[in-house]
C-alpha cells in the first residue's frame, strides 16, 4: 500500500486548524488519514473520504484518558503504511499522539497553532512538564507564527508555515454580497462580522460591547456572528439584555464563509490571543477592513486597511476606530496581494508535501 501520513488535532468544530488540514488534504498528492475523537461526522468528511482519506475514530481523551494513547498506538501498529504523524497543537498539555507515534517508530511533526492558552492549574502544569519532552519527540517543528512557535517550542528551532487559503475563493464577489444580504434581510445596512468558536479566548462579550457602542453612533448597523461553542447561549442572553436581538445575527456553523466575508463591511476580532488566525487571512483576501486585538501576532497584517487596537482602551474607542475608517472601495484587488504575500493554500500545501516526503523517506 502507498505510504501515508496521519493528522491529529482535527475536531468536530469547524475552525482554523480544520480548514488548514482540509487545504492540505485537498492540495497534496500524498494520501492523508485523520484521527477523529467523535462518532459524529466531522467537517468535510465526505470530501476527505472521496479524496482517499481514511477516518479512524477513537474515544476522546477526556472520556477515556487511560485508553487514549493505547488506542492511537493500536491504529499506528495496525497500519504500517502510515509513516509520519502530523500533530496539531494549541498547547503542550496533550502530547499522547506524539508519544504513541514515536513509540511505534514513526516520524513526528509537531505544529503549533496558538500563542497562548486559557490554562487551568492542571493544564498549566502539564504544559510546563510536557514542553521539554515535546521537543525531543518532534522530528519537525512547525508553527503558524513566531509567537506560536516560541509558545510551544521555546528556544528550539522551528519553521513558520503560513496559513494559506484559497485566495481565489475568498476574493470579493458582488453576487455573494447580494446573496447573503438577501438571506439575512440586511439590505444596505453597515455590516460587521466575526467568525470564530464561541469560547472565552475569542472575547465575544467585549465584541458585543463594541457593537453596542457602534449602534449608539450608527443605529443602522448589524453584526453577523459565525460559529458555535460553549458560550453561545451566554452571548445570546447578553445581546437580548442590551436590546440588540434584532441587530445581531447568530448564523451558526457555515461552510460559505467566503460569501459572508464579501457581504460584510468590516471584520472585528478582539481575541485575548491567537496563533495566526486563518479567518484574518480570509477577511483580508476579501478586502475587508479588519479591526484586531493587539494580542494577535504582527504577521497577521497583510494589507493597509488592517488596524491593531489595544483591548484596554474600551469598547467605545473601538467603535470610533471602526466607524472612522473609510470603506475599502478596491476590494477586488485584495486577494492578489494576499496571494503575493505567500498566503495561498497551494503554496502552503506544496511546502507541507515536501516535509511529508522527506519524513517518509527517512522511514524507508
């Protein structure tokens, strides 16, 4: 059987890591498998299977902590055609996949996608303990930004891999703009958008405060939120309490984010921390004005209509910055600029394929 690579870290939530892995699977010639820790269908599963990927399902680490690593080992031992493991990480708190892969003699690729984490005491302890061990387990160290690399790998060497996207797909499209604005009855209103999981790191509560300040100054505004997560109901309650229910759209999980980007006038990301958000590359490819927490790495800025704003200046100041910015009238040219900066998924996939080929060769 043909030599293969296996991916760890793909969840049932459609986020940046999932889109990154999808872009790799669909743009490389090396067969790629995935481990899923859910019995539910994962995002893009049908496309992956049609493309030749296999999905191995095991119980998640939380429900079966003692069996988790053993289950991974069993998969890898039963499938010797898998030569390398690509493990996607937001912290060092869970390195079982790397340990299992190394135990069965595979090449290990560790890939950092975050520059910080909301640590509880146990997670912080595990992160600290595992950080040194991780560097010994990883044959290749990759990161989405310098900050993400230093967070996971410390002073060890790593390579920054740009979070490439399908720039053509995310180029501004008038037809998409009209379609989404009709779907949600937005008309000609000023539209802000946010794409991200409803989790504390994304800072949705502050985002709603920002939007409330925008509405006070520009009542004919709307905020569209894409994503799901543990804090969804909490944010719904806040929106209702502020009397904004008719102006805030909870769009849930969407697979047409490129259309929503074209429909919007501004993208707002007040996160507490990020690695290098794929959604920011997508938003810039669509020519959107971007207003972003200064906790996001500087490498995220690819276009001039992108502003870093400190979180501590308050919601009203954010609203002023958003409303004072001139709308970008040349959105159609943005995707070419993003592609020229090296953020096209085909370029990213080509580099990843080189790495996979090198690691597979070491196992032969």
